[in-house]
């Protein structure tokens, strides 16, 4: 077996675990925190709750909330300036992938200086970062687990993938109760994102016994519990989705992703679409593209989707992908590229940009511009 590594943060999981945020920060040496979130999380009341916990503990903080969906390079720079002005020593982020990725970008600049664009790619962050404590508010992005940071380069209209072991936070606090305040669209988008993480990391070139187990667990949990969560808002189902997202995050952080995420980053950088709703469009076409390179693994995924343990690999892969497309359509999310793009004029540019994305390196089947264009045409 190839030499492998498996890096995850300390995980505190459970209903009501948000109350541990201040003791965790103090354990990391916090005297003055930079708290990062966005306006949507503010409106749900969770930012105020974190502030109340810190106030009761005697922690001081500065607050930065100028973070949009698909955080921009200039927002990271602005947050870094707030960090310096506040003389902060620990970073806490509460939110989905956007506030957490922005927090990682700010931490990179705090420890290494320069511009966030200097760190695009893998293993370019050379100096230690300030301690980080993350509280995810969605069950999907996996940002609170991962070595990934995704920031939009505004000038190039491209999502940059920054990958470094130092981006794994010190502590991730996962409180499923937070999901009770999320709307159905966000629950769906987050769950599909987590499912895509599980699928792509399971077939990744860097998959190991430590990641495949987590990926399979995530796939087994997501589809049945997503239905339950949407039907009755069950906290039990939401908790299972949180477990699935955490498992998928552990997997993709260590195994990497693939062509679907490479295309999603290219597409999101140009059109600023919600990341989780790109995957029901792209994932089935990418899965079909990858079948020849990993037929047994794609058969395993298909059996998971179909719930038919005795189905042969070839049949399971083909019918599983078809069933997945049906499930996405039943959830009433976009399932074709034409649902989110105005026309085909940008497909070549999107395909070209995806080639250089770090996620493409771990896709099980080699994909160049022509292959990415073919996947886009298939998804159109």
C-alpha cells in the first residue's frame, strides 16, 4: 500500500455543543478573538449566541462579517486588516463554507503575509497559522474538516483551490441543532455537496483505507436522511446528515476530490452560483466519465444508491447514476447546465480553467480540456 496520511481536527460533536466554543478558544491561548461569519448566520441568531458564550467567559473579540457566498480575495484581505487592527490571537468562524474558507484565508495572511492569490495550489503555505476554531452551520461543505480553502480570484473570475495541512483547524465544533434554522434549499444543496465529496474522494487516486470507510459511511447516510429531514425537519435526520458531512469531510480532506469539483470551481468563479447546486448538474456526467477507470468502485456507489447489494458492478454503476439523476430531479434542483447558464458560449472557457484546478489531479481518469468540454456537453 502507498504511504498515506490522515489529518483531522479535534472534533466536538453533539446537540448544544456550541457552548464549548469559549473554553476551546481559551485552551488555544485566546485573549482576543477574531470572530468571522456572515449576515445570514447573524439573522438566524447563532452569531449572537456565540458572542454571549464568549462574553460569559470574559473573552474579548472583534467581528468581521463582510463575507459573500463564494468569498472573494478582497474580502480576505479586508478581514486580515481587521485581524491586525484587533491584535487577535485566535480565529473563530461560524457559518457554512464561505465564512470558514474566508477565515482560513485570513489565517493564511496572518501567518504568512502577502496576497491570498500567492497560495493557490498545494503545499504553498509554509509558516504556521493562528489557532482556528470552526462551527459549521450546514451539513455539507466539510470546510471545518478539510485541508482545502476555496477563494474567488475576482480578476481572473476563478475559484482558487488552496490546499495545505495547516488549513485543518485546531477544533471543529459540530452542533446539529444549528441545522433546525436552515431552509430546505440550503439543506438540499449542502447534502448534495457532501454526497459529491464522498463520491469523488472514494474514487480518488489518493484514496486509502482510512478515507474509503468514511466516504462509504457518508453515502450510506445522506440519501435516506435527506428525505426525512425535508419531510419533517427531524433533528435525528439532521444529526445523521451532520455525521455524514463530517465523514465526507474527513475523506475528501485526505484523499482529494475530482473532475466535478474542478468544473464546479471554474463555473462558480465565473458565474457565482451556489456551489452545492452545481453538483446535481455535473456529478452524474463526471461519474459516467470515470466508470472505465474504476468500474468496481462505481459499482459499489451504484449499489449504495440503489439499495441493491447483489447488483453486478456494470449494472449497478449505470443504473445507480440514472437513479441519482432521478433523485436530484425529484428534489427540484437544477439538473442540466442549461438550467444555470444563459448559453453555451462560456463552456470552452469553463473547461479550460478546470484543467488546472488542483482537484483535477486526483480524478481517477485523466481529463484535459476536450474531456471537460465533453462532460459539459453531456450535462447540458
